[in-house]
C-alpha cells in the first residue's frame, strides 16, 4: 500500500493528530503526516515515498487540550465526546487483491507490552500542539519530510485560549416533544430561545415544482397545523408555542430590538413581521407565488433588521441576491457579488458599527459583506474550512467576532476584518441556522435533520480578545486626534475667517449683479428641473410595485402594514383563516 493522502478528524479539544508507519521490528519509523482537526477538513498530501507492507504497524497519536474543562469527556460519537480518526488514501499495484488488511490491537501505551514497546518508538514531537489556525502552507506542512517538527508547545498561548466556545451539556430539555426540521433559531431577552421548525412537514424531493412553487399536494394540505415557533427558557425547556395554521415551509427567524418576530417562509415566498404577542404587522412578497425585481421574493432564506429599522433579505434560492428594504417594506437597493453571482445567499449578519451586511454565500463557501450605505462590496472571505458550503453566519458586537457554520459540520470563529479563522468548534450533521444570544455569551446552532437538533454553546473570554484586532481602535484614535486639532486651532480659524470676510462680501456682490441680469424664468425652470423628476433631479426611493395577493383589495389597503410607499404590504392570514386549514 502506498499512502498518498490523509485526513484527521476529532472534536473541539483536539490539538493535533499524527500518523505513522512502523516496520515489524519497530526500527524504521516514518511519519505519514500530521494536521490539526481544527483546520479545514480536507485530505492533505501524505509524506512521499512511504510503502506499507505485510507485518508493518500503523499508529496514530491524538493530542487534546482539556484546560478549563469542568466535566469528564469520553470517547463517543456526540459533540460532547471525543474521537481520534486518521484516514488514509492509498494505492496498490495493478491487479493486487486486498484481503484482511488490518488487524488492530492495543489502543494505547498501557494496553499491552507490545503497545508500550511501539509507543516508545513514536517521536516526542507528536505530543506538540499544532496552531489552531492553519499555516499558509498547510498542505506542504502536513507532508513535510524533515523531522522532528515542532508545533505549538504546551500549554497553548493565552491568546488562543482567551476566546473559547464550548457546548452546554444537557441542553435543551424539550420534555418529550419531538421537533421537525429546525430551519431557524433566534435569541430573545432574558436567555429565552425561539425555535422555528416544520413539524411533520419536510422539505424533500417534490416539495416544489420546476417553477419554484410549492407543490399542489402541499398547498392542498394547507398551512402546518401545529405550533411552528416554540419559546424555550434558559434551561432549554419549552414554555409556549405559536404559529399553528400560518406557515407552509418555515425557513428563518429573527427577533429585532423591539421584540418583533421577522420570519421568512420559502413556501409562501414572503417575509413576515409579527409583534411580540404574535399579531401580524407586515407582509412583503406575493403569497405562494415566486417573484423577482421589486415585485417580491422567490424562496427568501433569511431576514434581519438594523437598529434603524431597515430590513435585509437574503432572497436566496431562486433570485440569488440580497435586498435592503425600509422599515415599511419599501425597496431601497439590491446587493450582488462583486465577482459574479451569489449562489444561494442563505444567512445574514450585520456589523452595525461598520454599516456592513454580510451574507453566507452558501454554495460558494464564503462570506461577502457590503456597505449598505454605498452598496459597495467591501469584504469577501473564502474559507477552505467551510468545505464546499457555508450555511449560516452571525456576528457578536460584544466579542467583536463573526461566527459561521459550514456544510462540513463545524462551527468557526472568524475575525470580521481579516477573515482569519480563530477557532473551530462543534461537530454537526446538518447545520442550518445559528444565532448569538444577547450579550454574546452564548451561541445557538440548529440542525435540520429529522428530528431536528438544537445546540447551545457558551462563549467565554469576551473581555480578553488579544487574538482579535479591535477594528474600532484606529477609528477612535483618528477621531480623538481630529478633536485635538480643532480645539488647538480654534483661535487660528477665527482670525482666518475675519481676514476673509471682506473678500467674501466682494464675491457676493459680483454674484448678485450677475444674477440680476439673468432671466428670472430660467431660475424658476432650473428649480423645477432640480426638484422634479427630470434627469439629475431629486427623486423619492421607489418601493415594491403593488403586489396582487389573495386577500381582497380592501384588506390589502386597510390591513396591518398598509400605507408603505409603492408596496403591497398586507397582513398575513390571521390565525384560523379558512384558507390555512388542514385538508380534512
């Protein structure tokens, strides 16, 4: 067997995994490769020139860091457990028949005399931690032929340990309630958590027709006839639920600063706003009808709000864009990728201080951020750590960190300025959505398999972010220096203005004489051109074009949220609406 690639895998405590080939007499020890499971979950090139023959030993050493842990960790398959995996890709000569390749025995230094003899031959540098962030030459590093190679010595640097994400054990506690596909999760005040799930309904093959409309079968079934929004307390117990008979295919959930619920439903093709007591306030989009442009959405994936009340929508599965709306649902602008198209913009996060809206560009496995005032793309972070997709992104202003979950099954802590991955955490099957709890002390991750799964992670070290640059510090320094310059130069400015005053009087007098000679009609015409709708004139922002909804015209005009500028914003069907009943 000739190994040509390898991959490591473990969970949050792992710091390095190294694989070796040893000859039958243990005199020849060759390192196949080494990597950190916190790096991108990729196959790295193996050290060249290694041949594994009959009687050879294969050994892998896994090193963990349990500093600060207060609970026991065991070998197992859940996130709270640990594991030690070293996968090898290998080739064999043409025509070779593979029989029983492996005969495993003795898993550790104390298992047997043979094991103790074997592990004494393993180089001591296999105990060294590797950097939590992959080096720029990670692929070359993993297969480097020279030995020994020192990684990061014990203990890990304080900077790496300052910001720590750890799973909260025994959470949630749904009390026997089984959840469907959990498509959205949001954090509310007082430690409460809100979960958006699909109940017995599943988004599977045939759920939508080729035109992106919900299938006739699901439409005939009506809205989901169970509580799709569940409220959990801090311990994860279910407090209450709502949403029965309202939603067709739930997707995302966001709670704004006033406690309002913002929901996207990919079956309804709508963004919906509800009050804290679950009353419908605003609906944007054509009910059960995919749309584009300013007419509406096509399977919108996420909606979040700024402190000023603007709404950002990841119009994800069909239109592949991000849209900015006013608080009343009126259209403001559309964002597109600077180097092509977005491919399923799936999740949004706002960095308010920088006026940035960031999207998880799911199928391009990257995050892109735009300045929402200029519309300009300012940051793009393509991550190998995402594997082939990134499903969710969130931002914590308290920690000044960005978080993301990838299709490869990991959570990542990301520097929001450079895009550097600071930490990998979690081990998921089908991660779909995430949220930052109030204060930044916890993260929530939802998985969309059936039944759905929900995770809560504690975040520590918020006050010691030496591993993350303070991207506000430079702005504060410049601002303070500007204030000093103004204060120190006030006297000089006053003197300068007094000296310029006679010159200003002369300039104004000349200007008035020229104006008197002009035709006054031309001034009026110029004013009309400036304020009117002509070229270069000042115009109001256009809203969504009037949308045709299933509600009557009277309801569309007088319903909740009516009165926007050029939009069709009627309330969603009230609870118990006949059109939303389950088919008997």
